[in-house]
C-alpha cells in the first residue's frame, strides 16, 4: 500500500505540474527541439505515468563529462550513484534535484554494470568492467575491496579476454554474488560473498537454460519464501526465471523489446529497453514496467502494452517522444521517480521521470 505522503505528492503534481529547469549552456537533447522533446511530456500508461523533468542532472561537460551512462543506483542516504565509462569521472553522485555531490574513479574504461549491496549496515558497489574483464567490489568512496577475474573453473574460457561481465546481483540473504557474462561466454557464475566460486550455469544457446546475451541478472525477493533469479535473454527478447542454484523455471516473453536488466522496486519490475526489434536500430528505446504477475502494465516512451489471450503483443517506440534514444538502465528512487541513464545517446546525462 502506498503511503499518504506519496499519494498527496502525486495529487499535487497532477493539479499544479512540475517546475522544469532548462540548461541554457549545454547542448543536450533537452534543448534541441529537433529531437522531438516536448516541454513537460507525460509518459506511461495505466497506473504508472510520469512527467519528464527537463534538464535534470545536466552538467558542464568540460568538467564532468560522460560517455555511455550505463547504470544508476540509490544508496541509503538517497544519493543517486551513476556509472559511466568516461574515465575522467567514472562515478557521478547526484542528489534528487540533479545537483552533483561527488565524483570518483578513473580506472574503469569498460564500466558497465553497477549493483549496490548491503552488508551489516554498510553499503558497497559491484562494478563490472567489460574492458578490464573483471568485477570490482568497492566501498562508496571508491576504495577497491576485491576483484573477480574470469572463471578458470569453466573450461569454455581459454583466456581472460573471453570474460566480459555485464551485470551482477547479490542475494541479500547470504551475500552470494551472481555474475552475468552477457558480452562473453554467456554463463551466469555464482560466488560467495568473498568472491569464491560456487557454480555456473547457462552458456550461449537457444534452449531454455541458455542465453543469447544474458545482459542482466536480479535476485527476485518478492516471494520471500522462494526467491528466484531473473536473467535477461536479451537477443531472444525475454526474461528467464531460474532457481538460486541455476535450474531453469520459466520464460517471460517481451516481444519487441531488447531489455538490459530487470530492476525490482516494491511489487513491480522495471527495465530499460535499449532498442525495439520492430524498428530501425537507431534511437528506438523505451522503458517497460511489470506487475507482480510478470505482465507489462506501462511502457513510458513506448507503445501501450496490449495482451491478446494473455499474450503480450509486440511493442515498439512511441516516436512522439525522442528524449529516450538507447536507455540502458533504470533507477527507481524512494519517491518512485525513475532515472534513465543511456548508452550511445550523444553523451547525454540521465533522464528523470517524476511519477504523477
């Protein structure tokens, strides 16, 4: 059940709108009308609708540049931590107003996946680097705790360069780490909290238990007695559900949508779709939101989700809004606003959607 404060806030937004801050100094998609940006555009469907906060998080690119804005998480203090593969400042930390609070990191040229873990009241980050062929655990100031190199225990790996991890997930019950090698051999490898190998499963293929780009992984804790893994099978436009020890359970088709990773917030799943299969490759991304029954209920920036005989119909981008080019991740904050970092999108800063 949503709290009273959140409901009042949404009602206020519906009645009064949201003040939009526009940057006059940096040429981003927010001030280039040729991109089809609409002032105060409203996106989404059904129960999950959002207003675009124009100009959020735009910085001086000479001082704090970005390349690909890959992923973002919210820490316990409400700070928004974003990973980019720009080594002048791999980590950018914002507050919710879009003000830059802190930067660090210059050694992650392939910075790609970012996961936040909680350990006894302290928080840590897991960074996957596709160029370094490693997973790196750090504290929130950037101090490296340990690294996970390519899994020598898996015979299919002949050398470190074949390991290109795209994402991690952490089991909050025991700290186990799951590493998805989405750009490499497509195995999902399970480690304990110290980074010690436990098992692996998956691999490249078109069967139920294999993947064609296992780009993202999530420990789905909505069923507290029976948590499972949700893993992206991106090129097959689906999510796949596994047990925590790697046994295949089910496939969730998402026709038309190349999903990067699923993100859990409350009873809903959120995901960035970096492109649609039904349109030209360029600039065809959007966001998709699932309910607790794994049904798509809203597609901000995309076409309205429709089911025919309980089968989701193919979705595509809604070209009336071009603020999304290639969304790579979503971060859903405690106010249920969504922040969207993007890949290959003209070195733009994240997009903020405020729930209404």
